[in-house]
C-alpha cells in the first residue's frame, strides 16, 4: 500500500469513528469513554488540534472541539451530557491523570 492510500484509509477510519461517536452513540458519555478506554471525544478534538498546530494551522481547544463536535460545547452538553456520579468523577480523575497527564481536558 502506498503512503497516500494509507493516509486516505486512516482518514476514512477517523471520520467513521467521529460519526459513530457524534451521531450514532450520543448516549455514551465522555466520562464513560475516558474511564473505560482512556480517551474521549475531547481527546479526539485535542489530537485534531495538535495535528493542525503541528502543520502551522492556528487552532485553539474550543475551535477544535467545535469542529469535531459540529456544535459548541454548550450545545453538546445541554443536548447530550448527563450528570456523572461521584464514583464516575473519581474514576475520571484517575483515568485523566493516567492518559492525559498535564493537558487540560
């Protein structure tokens, strides 16, 4: 497989993952993703931002999230986010520290 084909396939897989999380499984909470998998929608948006920044494209965290989510964070939260139990919040702190470290979620 040539490099361009690999890039196109990887991009298609990313788009499918985004569609799955943003359109088909809006019921799955970010906190549950982070606690179980060590990443969430915000991480994917951050990785998108970092890739853009590495290529000289200025993009901040909120711009990246809005591009990834297809809406503002306030819209996403009011439409899809539910309250997290104290247990989930405690597990999130551990998962975030292990997987994201010092980056701001």
